[in-house]
């Protein structure tokens, strides 16, 4: 009676039986290679996204970066391309160039992007703070004294006049506007208060940074 042949495959002329120790070893190596390939693909995608982020980096943060000329030119070209497919191919090229950068350069890129992100967050916070103070000054009499105690360099006479004018300019309630969720049109004094407050907050923030540098 003939023996049933073993199931398996050949590797470099050597028969490897399924389930054997060699079979398990080869499969483990293959799995490791596939994992490494997945990791490389993920890293490549991350570097391409990092390159895309450079397109929105401010010039004062972008220019000092030690980027190779080819990458700088590739990014400039990507900014000029409006066609979707052409831009996609250009960004793939940018990603390829990003993969050739040293880790020190990549870290410098990440640091520059983080600096810009923190700056944007601070700007947004300052904007909201100016809006809160503007509304408080118009709505509450005591807010003027609170503001002047915190920012004594403010032209108090000018601010009082603007607050009085903004209160006079306030539009009467409109049921239709309210029901539609529309903001009522505000007068010039309303905008001038915001500008004055924002300038004072910016000046105070700048002075604080000089006194307490990081």
C-alpha cells in the first residue's frame, strides 16, 4: 500500500512539509516581513502628511528650516498646482523627498509646526477674550472700572465715550432676526471697543512675555 504524500512546498529546491518546524519558521519570517512593510507604509504616509503641513507654515518659520533645495522647490510647485491629480502626484514626490531627511531636520519641521499651532491657539484665545470684554463693557457699568484697574494705560475718556455710543447704537430687538438666529448689525463704536480692547490685551501679553521669557 502506497504512502500518502505529505502536503508542502519547495523553497530553494528544498521540500518543506506543512506543519513542520521549518514551515512554522518560514511563515513567522514572512509575517515579520509583511509587518515591516506595513510599518514602512505607515511611516511613509506620516511623512507625506508632514510635508503637506509645510504648505501652510508661515514664512518666518519655514525659511530658517534646513530643508534641501529640491524639497523647497517641490513644495513651491505644489502650491502652484491647482489640478487635483497633479497636486496629488506632486505631494507623493514631496513625501518621497521627506523620507530622505535626517531625523534632526524632521524634528525641526515638527517643532516649527508646533510653534505655529500654539501661536494660532493663543490668537484664538485672545480674540475670544477681547469679545468677552467688549460685551461686558457694553452690558455692565462696573465692567469699565474692572477693565481700567487691570489696564490703567487705557485712555479712559475714549473708552467711556465709545461705551456710551455703543449703547446708543444698539439696535432694538427684532423678532424676525432673533428667530432666524441672525446677529443684529452693530455700529462703529461696537467695533472700535473691540479694537481698543484687543490692542491693550496684545500689548499686555507682549510685556508679560518680555518679563517672563521661556
